């Protein structure tokens, strides 16, 4: 198969999004505020990491340079990662984590729905599984955003702070990145209506206002990341780098 570097770059972006966010969620294991969440968050992380694995494997085949999923995940530095800035944000408190998850899943659910009709068999196959997982992720995150936003004075304050800290990263969700010329992937801008509708509905129930973003940060797709990503990757990649070529 001839290398398809355009689609490779676009699939790599998706894989990086899912791996980085999956790792962030996994950091809650043993630290969640209740037992149910101590089980739910790592399982959601596994959903995301499972999607990332399939996408990395597909990306390696598209590139045709012999790089497998482990090489792409564990042997690239932060400037080579192409993930959204949103997904690399630190967990913060539980309000921040749930809002970050709502934003991501509210975008990815309609995205994977659209990708069901992809001409690429691997992408359409991933979409068939991921669209169900994202529907659950939206429901789970939305319930918490509403519970905290419409809860006590303190929980509402924290959820409001999360909106102030994270909403400015949402415009980057709709930047086409490497997928701009890929017919096998949906147009990201086409997800705007579904995303806005989900967020507006959840925020209305939570008593939250959707803020205007005048100057959204960007650059994740170009490898320009915040200072949080480097330490996260160092931790995530440490075992593989210490034992190169190890198989599990």
C-alpha cells in the first residue's frame, strides 16, 4: 500500500487526542471522590486509549515506515504530538475534569457519527464502537456538570471556575488541522451545531452561561503545547523508554 501521509497526519491527530485525554483520566484511579467514580473514570480512560491504539496502528500502516502503535505513542516528544490543547489540561478538581470530558465528548460523538460513513474501513470501524462510548461519556459528564453547577454554592463556584478556565480551548476543536483535505474524515466545522446544542442544553440545566471567547488559544495541532504536556508524557513514556522493545 502506498503511503497516505495526508490521512496519516489526520489519524495521528485523533490518536493523540484520545491517548492524552485517556491518560489524564487514568490519573484519577485511586483518587476519585467516590468508589463509583474510581471505577468509572479508569473505564472511560480505557475507552479512549483503546481508540487511540487502533488509530495509532492504522496511522503506522498509512505512513509505511515501520512505526507501530508503541513507537508512535511512546517514542515521540511533546513537539511531535498533535493533540488539542484542551485534552492536555491538568485534571484540576473534579469540576474541571468533568467539564473537560463534556466538551470533548460533545464534539466527538457527532464526529464519530459522521465518520460511520467513512470510505476508510478502519475509521468507520472505530466510529462504530466509539460513537456508543462517546454517548455514555456525554451522559456521565453532563450529569456531573449539572449536579455541580446546580448544587451548593461551593460546587457552583468551582464549576463556574472550570468554565472560565476551559471554555476558551473549545474553538480549537473545530480547526481542520491535517484533516482539511481528507475525504475519509468528517469536516470538523460541521460538528459546531451539535456541539453548541449539547453544551447549551447542559449549561441551561446547570445554571451556567456559555462565555464568549474573543482570543482562543491554538497551536496543539502544530506541536505548540502548554508546559503541562511534557511532564505528563515523561511519566507516561518512562517504562517503555526504560525497556525499549518490551512486549506485554
